[in-house]
């Protein structure tokens, strides 16, 4: 039985809402308070990582992370599209780690996101590090099974001449990030997730890990038919990469608890968009289970294999 966020059966929750609507102004105010409380509860769950475990598993009969953002009319329309079915993960996937750098994660795992953004303009705060733990586990499994791990990160001239549209879209793009005690480069992959010699790094200047980078060429050389997407931001670079991977003919899966964003809504609805149009949306546990069943290739074409 589908249950509401508060844990009551859905039909009971619907009856409760109908009663509230029939009540007086005070009742309507109470309804607003309930909705506000529900949103606050979900936000708190996201902060502690509970929402990922409770609402992010892929399955038609399970609550999804985007459910609180959809109206009953939305659900009816979606059911009619034929686009909602899950897709397979492919026989030869590659794990893609998108932009998990100091600039997007910050360098203090427990730091509040607003404090982190003051020092790192693109930071997603503490939630970055919850996802990084999942990505580390995914990378470890992929490497043991001979599955390619491809990292992407940004690269630009020191004078920022080649940043293109970012110059006018983001007022903080040209800011010089204050040097930390370790003098970290904003585009450097965070140390706990640092690539190994068998991993592949691609450099990009736009959101997608494919645009202007040799990612598709590498995937075809490696014989891959699918990609497992992790990293940041879910609504920006991850979603853009999903669109491009799909356009190149690869099967796509995005990892709910292995992706992160600055806003709960953009994270959830970007995953919803990927699930509706471009591929599967699953959690790290499911992806690890899928990869663990794969036999390493007899003749690997990975670097340093």
C-alpha cells in the first residue's frame, strides 16, 4: 500500500484532506500547516539522507523522490505517455563521475551549504559528501568488475576568456575562489574520490560530459552500450549528460543517491525528467548489485590494464 510521507495509508490521507476542505477557514489553515509540515519533513529527510533510502528506489509501486512535486493531474498525464517504463542498464556499462570537484563539493564535509557557497560559489554543501560516499562504493565495484570509470571536470583559461555563456549567466563565475590552506584547485576531483591509473579523465567547458569532449569516442572504443551517471549538479551537468548519452544511442541510468544538487526541487525533478524521457533512475545499491554480477572482460582495453 502506498503511504504518505507521514506514514498513513494514502486513502486515509485523501479522506483527511477531503474533510479539511469541507471545514471552515480554520480547517483550511490547518491544511496549509500540514502541507508546510510535510515539506519541512521531506527537506529534513533530504538533509540527513533518509529521503534517498525511503523514496529513491526505482519501482512502479514504490514512492519516488519526485512524488511530492507531482499533482494528481500530472500523474494521469504521465501514465498516458508510455514513457514511464524503466530501461535496462546494458550489458557493458561505464560509470561516469561528473564534476565531483572541490568547487562543487566544497572542502568541508560538515559545512552548511550557505557557508560553503560563500567560499566556493558552485558548492552543493554537505549533501555532496553524502553522495560521494555512494560514488566511492560504485567506483570500487566498477573497478573490480573491469567496468570503465570515466571522470569529467571543467577546464578554462586562466583569464576565463573561453567560459562563454557562463560570463553573463552567473554573476560569480569570474570570482577568484579564496585559497584554502591546501590551496585547492576548484576543478580538481575531491581527494577521497581521486581517479586511479585505470580510470579515464575528460575535460569539458560546458554542462554535458559529452559536449566538446571525447567521451562518446572513448565509450565506443571500450565497447560500452550504456552509462551509469553520478555526480553534480543533477539538474545541470548530470541531466545534460543524460540527454547527450541518450542522443548518442547509449542506455542511461542515473543514481539517485549518487547525484547531488543545491536545491531539493531541482534534484528531484531532474531525476524525474531523466526517468520519464531518457533512462532508468535507480539507487547505488541497485547499481552495485547489477555491476557485481558482471564478469570482467577477458581482454580489457582500459588504460594500464
